[in-house]
C-alpha cells in the first residue's frame, strides 16, 4: 500500500505510474480526494491536540485548587474538563472515520511501476527480455498434446478429477505422481543450495494475512473461502511466507532474508474457458515451490536479477526452452513495481505457457505488513519484498510431457533421474 506522504512528495511520479497502468485522468483524480481527506485528518488532529492540552492544563489547575482548599473553583473547572472531553470524543470519532476513508482509498491504489516497466494495455505489449525463439524444438506431426500423452500412458485422469472435485482438479497417478514429487524435491534442493531456508506454512490464512500481501481486496474473487471459519485457501505460498515478517523490525545486518516453501495453490480462475484451459494449461489446484526475499531497498533490484537467474537455471537443468518477459504497465499485478514472467514452450501445442513470475514489490507490501528495518542511526525504514515461482508444476509437467516425447515414451531430464529413479515414462 502506498503512503499518503509518499503520494504528496511524489505526486507526478504516482500519476505517471497510474497512467502507465492505464488509469484514466478521472480515475487518477481520486488522489485529490485522498489529499483533501488527509488535510482534514491533520486539521482534526491539531484541534484534538489543543483539547488535550487544555484538559491537561485544567487538570493541573484543579489539583492545585483542591490543595488550596478552593473546592468550588475546582468543581467549576471540572465541568470545563467534562465539556472539553465531550468535544474531544466527537473529534476523535471524526478522525476515525476520516482515517478509515483514507485507508479505503489507499487500498484501491496499486503500486507505482518502476521506470523500466514498459507502457502497454495487455500481455500483447509485454517486453521480450530474453528468448530461445531460434532454438525451439520441432516435433513430428504425430506428436501428442500433454492430455493425450496422459491418457496414452495412464498418467493423469481428468475425468476422475471432475468426479471427485470438479473441472480443473486433475488426478495424477503412477509415474506422473512420482514425477511431480521429484520436481518438488528438485526445486527445494536447488533453493536450499542457493541459501533459502525451507518453510512449511499453513495452507489457509486469515483475512489480515491476505490483506497484508495485497490479495485482499484486489484478488478476493479469485480466492477460495472457508466462510464459516473466515479463512482463505492460499493462491501461493508467498502469502503465508511473506507474513512471517508482519510487524517485524529488522536490522540492516539481517538482510537478506531468504525463504522457500512448497505448497499446493488454489485459484478459482473464474471465467476461464476454451482451448487455453485444456488439460494442465489452467487448473484450480496445483503445486508450486515459491522463493521469497526480504531485502534492503538499495539492493532489491540486484536481488531481483539474482532470483531471475535462479529460475532460469532451473529451466536450463530441465532442458526446457523458455523466454523471459518484462510485464508492461497494463499487465502488471496490483502490488508489483516490476515483474518478469517465465514462459516455457509447449512444443505439441506450439504455444508458450507461463510457469513463473518473479517480482519486486518495493515497499508496497512492507507498508501493509509494517515490515521495517533500523539503519545505523536507529532510524526505521520500510524494507523491500520480492518473490518468485521456482517453479509452478502443472505447466512444467505439461511442457515436459510434450517436449520430451519420443517413440519409446517420455524422456525424463537427466537432472531429475536421481529423484525419479527412472529414465522413461511409458
């Protein structure tokens, strides 16, 4: 969440950022309403401080009058104190309403994109940061899509998943289950080698936790809700892992904080339909290994590149062709200042599938989290938060099935053989 003082000091930058996110001038005018409310809050605070001062002065005078035996004068001043307190209560109620209105507006304002984020309206305008276009695999015309391979080798039962839960909940079996477990362990081991501490977090979170990472109110419609207990199924491990640092004050020597977690992820994906959601292209439940870093603001963009290299290394070891996109303003998530998406090439479908997003949120999440650090002078500042998928499994499996298919079956990448215990799926 942006801070009002940041908006005041960087008004042009904020307006330019919102414009890059395709906000209209009319919509951006909410900033004027925000500043007006904040001015009212300051005025109310000034008057309230005056009442507090008067109450303290009168209370001191009342004590002296009682000591001097001037009871009647003391009682008269007590009536003034009561009047002052009543006026103060009214001011504090107005303050509370004003502060609530300010926060309500702030919750609707997304993060300011980094200057390097390209302008654009949708994914069509994303910038290709790096690609393998010249070396994409070419399969024979007889090549099968991953859902056909899954049926041929009895690896994933989509119909049984529909019976048990509904569309978008595939049931893995046999070697597909072992491949999924192998990928999870491979990703976690690679994160461990890179210095990330493994966490096993809760898979359900409360509203305060979801709000702190920006999932509420922005993505409320995409989250599954256990209404009776007021809990949300996590859409990504980023939510519980980042909240480990809610209300935490770090020292500069504590940076970087590096955490990783494997969790199932749950997303409603409301409104999804058509060929793009066939098979594993878009599901409601999938497994993912997430990496999270908490970093000093001066080092966070170097860290973003480090995380990018980590994900790139995973895809290289899996022998999957990939490309990296820098998201444009119109495709940027609500909380992100800069995001890179990784896409792997699905050779049988002849399309790119997103398998990872690596983002720097700068201070947007940490402001909601109240995550701060103390500098050498003891002054407190907001830290930067970053996260990335390393990696999301459903589409990785889809790409492995399709790209690795040969006459004798599906070849397992060499890096995974120590984890699977087999070289072929057939």
